[in-house]
C-alpha cells in the first residue's frame, strides 16, 4: 500500500518563492494563449495569368481577428480597395466582374489548425472555413504558414479560386484577357488586442 503522505504534495515543504513564481506565471501563460489578435493592415493580392495580359491587384485594407485558444479566424476585404496598374482595369473589375456596389465585401470565417503558440519558426497550418466572394459562399481548405515572432503572429497563404465557382462571368469578347483561375495571396500580421 502506498503511503499517502509520500504521494501527496505538501505545499509547506515547497519554498514560498517557487509557489509565488508559479502562481504569477500561470495567468500570464493562460492569458497569452487565449488572447485575441487583430490584423488591421493585412494585404491580399490576386494574380490572373492570361494570354493577352497578366492582371495583378493588391488590397491593403484587410481587417482580421484571430483567437489563439480556439483557432477561430475571420477577415473582411473591401472590394473597391483593390489597386491595379491601370485605372480602366479597376473600373472593369468593380463594375463588370465583382459588382462591388452590390457585393462590397469578401469575407472568410473559419479556423486555423496545426499551430502552436510556443513553437519557434514558421509552421505549416491549414485554414478551413467559408469564403464569400461575389455573394457566393464556398467551403475552402487551404494550406498556409503561421509564425509567432516578437509578440505578433504572421500568417500567409496562397490558393486558387475558379471565377465560375463564385458566379463571376467573363464576357465572351474578353475571354483571352482574363483567366478563369485567379491566384490569391494573403499576408496578415496580427498584434495582441
């Protein structure tokens, strides 16, 4: 039979400075792990590889929130904030393809899996959730990278979407100008809220 006096931890035998230090650290670790992070100036860009002309646009007005304890993530992209090399491209993008007055935002809500808040260096993760573009919601599951550095979280991903999946039609006259697949790149830096 095991002596209960040996297996039980007697707090009186542990020096008070160790108990005090442990009590101070526990809330800090718990608070850091469950903390919310905000990205207020994230960057989303897209690239269309077409026979006649490549099209690139960048949006630096992305807002996102990430909860470390659950992996929950959400972001919102104002469509009219995409910047193009040519003014005419921006007009066509907003008026003819994205119908930005009718669908002013693209959003994503889901979860990030496969990360550790205490790991060093980039980690391979997955983002799963609902991506809304042009008013149409689709489930996506994409790979990405996740890195905790200097109290901030850096997340990146690159994936492809088909315009047809989101009801974006290419006029017959312009089918050589615009690819049916668009490569999307996301680069977000989160800071504690």
